[in-house]
C-alpha cells in the first residue's frame, strides 16, 4: 500500500518560516503530502492574529489536492500561560495545537512539558527532549502525542522520546517542524527517521500513518 505524508507541525513567514502558506502547500503537495498543519509560533503577543491565514488555507483547500489545517505552536511562554493560550488558540480557529517542548537545542523553561501534557486543548508535544515517564503517562491519559522530530537539533532526543513512549504506551508522531523548503521530507524519509529513533517498521508506520490520522479524527478534521 502506498501511503501519503501527513505532517502536523510546519511554519510559514507568518512566524519564522520562509514560505507563504500557498508555497508551503505547493511544495508539500509535490512531495506527496496528503495533509499538513500550519502551526506558526504564538504567545500572547500574536495569538489573536492566528486566523490571518485562514483565507489562504480556504483557497488552497478549495483548489488543490492537499488538505491544509490551521494550527498554532505555543512557544517559549510561561508554563502557567500554556493552558490559557491553548484554549484561546482553539477558540480563534486553530484545529491543531502544538506546544514547543523542552528540546535539548533551546533554553525552553523547565516545566513546559508538564504544563503541555496537562492541557486537553493540546494535541502534540513537539520535540519534548528528556521527557519523563510521568509526563508521558499524563500525555497518554490526555491523548496527547509526543513528537519524533526530523529537525536538526530537535532530533537529538528522538531515541529517548521513542523509548519513553514505548514504556508508557504514549502515541508518537513524526513531524518535520518545517521552516524552509529543505526541511520538507518524503514519506519514505519519515519512516527512516522513525526507524533511526529505534522504532520497529510496524511502530514507524503507526507513528507516520495511524497516529496523525487519530489526531485528526479526535478533532473531527477528517
């Protein structure tokens, strides 16, 4: 069976990405993506502008054979603010809510992972670094997936994240955290990244096919 790529963590020039939504969607379509989520970085300064790209997304979905979803990535905010911003982002139209986790490559405030997995408005904890077993168990309870990242730097803890997810039964998803054209990957490459994190072929397929669809179904997006 031939699978198409689903990537639920991407950025445009409306945060720190390089591409307009339309160019990102076009490039993803050429690489055989079925669905992408545009999850530009937000905090209290810009969460109210999250719907600015909604018309572009509607235009893309109407005219091209790719499904683009409006989302948001809550990034480097006080841990106390994560639940409130997540809820507000969802109220403003974000169908996928990601939290920028405690990656080893950035000085993310300690406690971000814990706050994220305790918010039921969150769908994905991105690049969660040295996430604890306790945090992963809470994520499982709240149906929040942990991310295996294709992005340089963020991928440093992929093996640890995969091991913790296996121990706790928490869902994994493979995302690129795309910022530039070179960050986009094929479905085959996403499988290789999952295998490199220590997943079996069956586990890699679940993380790249089943679990992203599970998130979309949970939010009634498909």
